[in-house]
C-alpha cells in the first residue's frame, strides 16, 4: 500500500513521489527515487540485481552498471557513501538491501 516510509530524518513519500529530509525536499532523479522506493518497500530482504533490473528497467537493455549508478545516486541523496552503507547495504554477489 502506498504511503510514507520514515527513516533517520528522511521520508519517502510515495503518493507525492518525493524524498524529504527534515521536511525539506531532496532533489533526486526519478530512476534513483524509484530505486529507493523499491528497496524500502522490500526492506525485509535483500533484492537481487536481476530483480532490480526487471522492476526498474522493464524491457530495457541495461547492465548492472545502471544499478550501481542508481545506488550511488541514492546514497548521495541520503548523504552516505558506499563505505558507510547506513541505509543501503551491498550484498556481494547478489544485490542490495535497505
């Protein structure tokens, strides 16, 4: 069910298709925002790269590099790095978990 997912000082607002930090809008590319929504909605498990490709780029010919770029953009939007992995954890050889 669409709604708002709150974590740390962020809110992912699906009905408004927004990411906010402490109430302020964070500008994020649409694909990156879709990735954040997808990972947050499936946060109880790790999501494979193949599942992400199918969910976010259906019918498009893209590589795993597209996911890595989107994850990098998501981490930047959250003020994180690949090393900190506070919100998006890399699951080596599999995918990512929120």
